[in-house]
């Protein structure tokens, strides 16, 4: 799959006296009409160097580019940082909601 563009965003946060940087990436793909969202966590050590925590790298393939771009904007603009471990459940919830919004249910009486 050929890559078209990459957007990046970072968020910083502190937890239990430790400093973290969360990296988000959106990679749009040429074919099919899809995109890949990546998130990974980097802990900043006391000497100021970043060390990636390998167990916290998450990738989510989004089947619809427009929804993937909206999801990327959502996670990178939240008031609190989204940790990579939560990315799959947020993606699932947002995609399910978007797909269900497109359904309409019509009750039809059966002809006798």
C-alpha cells in the first residue's frame, strides 16, 4: 500500500512524578481508501532523553479515510491525552457510532 501523507501530533503529561510524551500519527493510504492511526508512549528520563516504551505502541487500520481523519482530530484535540492502550476501544466506539448513524429503520406492515 502506497502512503499518501502523514500527520503527526504529540501530547505531554505527567503521572506519578514521571513525564511522558504521547505521539499520534495518521498515515493515509493510496489504496484502498483507508488510513492507519498509530500511537506510542515515550517516557522522558531524568536526563531529558526520551525512551519509547515498546509495549505501548498501538496501530489501528481505519477502513474509511474520512472517519480516520475525524478520529485522529478527536484524539489529538481532547482535553486530556489519550493513552495508546485506549486507542482501539475509542476507534471501535467512534466507528460503530458513525456507521449506526447511517442506518435508518423502517417498519413496514406485511401485506395479507
